[in-house]
């Protein structure tokens, strides 16, 4: 990497070489477990060169295990659990990855652990109109908090399409130092102001209609996952997908020198239907 220093700084113009560890691509390992039955994925990739234009590329590992059980390779750098795997509340899981990332003929070892939180049931979900029965609406979530340190996230589906597929559209909150700690929580989710047209990907909009079903998944997050998401939101301008590897140096919990996160969450869902009102069209 070559830079030119200005004459006022050096007395002349001279080419110099600048090198830094943060400029070289780094291994990224990202995995997430939840109490929701399904296929859970570990993705292995690398960051793009700091000053390059190329996108991160997935990388195959020699072996990937969770609690000693090998994961199956579904695609380059994509390793998955059994189809109906569900993480158990209170259980600790160990992720292990063996990969020859530096291509020296020897596998490097990377690992991380996560302890699955306990489910907090989403007991209530309602719409609160901000304009006397007309759009926009706020989604109001109600659930019983437990005393002590708890970390929460929330994801939104619209007619079974995940709207919170970007970090900017995902909600996180902690109640460990909150005045309602241990009480029944009933509060609006500020990330989602429900209007007839929501921001969507690639500069497009997601149009809403009367009768559309909004589903909120309340997620009780493991601490390391909460910290990872909090840092990722600070780097919000990168616009990377929610469950992908980070595009900046977002701190994680992978040992061995890799970036990324191995976290977990416990989930509970509830739905509400958009009512007929003057501000919402009817789907034809």
C-alpha cells in the first residue's frame, strides 16, 4: 500500500509503504443458536481488504463442531445443524472450528461458548395509533421481566417475511439497570413506526395493507450476542445482514484471533393484524 506525504510534511514528496494488521483480511466466524426449532447456521468467511473493493468470500473449514457434534457443510463456508435442532434454555454450547486459514498446511483452532438464556414469554402485542385511529401506529410489547441482568432483542415479520433482516431494523434493549427491572414491561418498539410504506432493501419500500399480519419475536439474548449487536448498530452505515459476519472490527467472542460471534437467544412470538383505517389501503 503506497501513500504520498505532502511536501510541507517531509520537505519533499516521497513514496512510503504503510502496513497494518487491520488492513489485511481476517477470518470471521459467525454462529447463532436459538430455542426456536429449525436449522441453525455457522458461517465462515473473511473481511475484505481495508482499501479493496472486493466483497468478503466464504471459506471452507476442515471441521466444525458444536458440543462435539459435527455440522454438515451445506455450501462454501456454511455449516448447519440438524433440521429441527432447538437449543435448550440454560444449556452451554461449545463451538469448535478447525481451518487452515493461513494455508501453511496446519489447521488453526478457533472456539467460543454461549449459554442459552431463558424464554421471556411475549404475552401482549398491540397497535397504538398516534393519530386517533389512523396510521402511523406503534407496536406495543408486553412481557414479564425477571429480576437481574437481562438483554432483549426483537425482530419483526410482515406476513411471514422477515422485515428485521438488517441491523438497523432490529431492536435491542437491556433492563439490568432499568426502573421496571423484575416487573411487567409494556413499552413501544421505537425501531418500527408502522405506516403504509416502510423502508426496505435497495432503496425500495415495503407497502402495508389492512389485514396484513405483523409478528414480533421477542428474543432474550445471551450477553455476548447483545454486546455484538450493540457494537454492530454503531457501525450501522455498513448495512450488513443481521446474521452475517461483520464488515468492521465489531468485537466478538471467538478465540484464536478470528472476528465474529457465537451467541444464542430464547424466543417467543405473538401476532397482530393491521386494522381497516383511512390511512391503509385494502389489498386487492
